């Protein structure tokens, strides 16, 4: 598993360097956890079908209160997707959907 983790980290570092080179000016300076999470999310090894690599990538990601990397680097060219939660029987918005919509509004 150590070799798998080193391979994932090396690929994530390379992807991070590529993202930094190709994006031009960033809107803000992203947090390191955000950069690592963003690199892992586009690393081919993390997107494959090998369970050990997917698990290694997942273990390397960190929960962070910061916006995703693409929102930091390209806020105008990034699309937000809000998952629905259905309405109540009387047609009102469920609390979980309201929270999702408010979070998307803050991100936008």
C-alpha cells in the first residue's frame, strides 16, 4: 500500500503543478488542503477502477471548510450543481434542500 500511496502523491503533485501553470491568475490563494483535494479529484489514478488506488486517494483527501479549488481559481467559469431533496407533501422546501440552496448561494 505504501507504493500505491507514493504513486498517488507523486501524480497529485504533478497535477497540482499542471493546474498552477495552466490556470493563469487565481482569484485568491487557495489553502493547501484545497489544492491537494483538487489535484486528487482530477488525477487519473484516483479516477480509475483499481480499488486500492481509490482508497488511497480518499484517505489523502482532507475535509476543509474552503471552497473547491476550481471555485478559487476560476469562479466565473465554474458551474454549481445543487442536488435536490424533493418537496414536502404540502409543497414546501425540505430543510436539507434549503441548506443546500443556501450553501450554493454562498458559493456563487
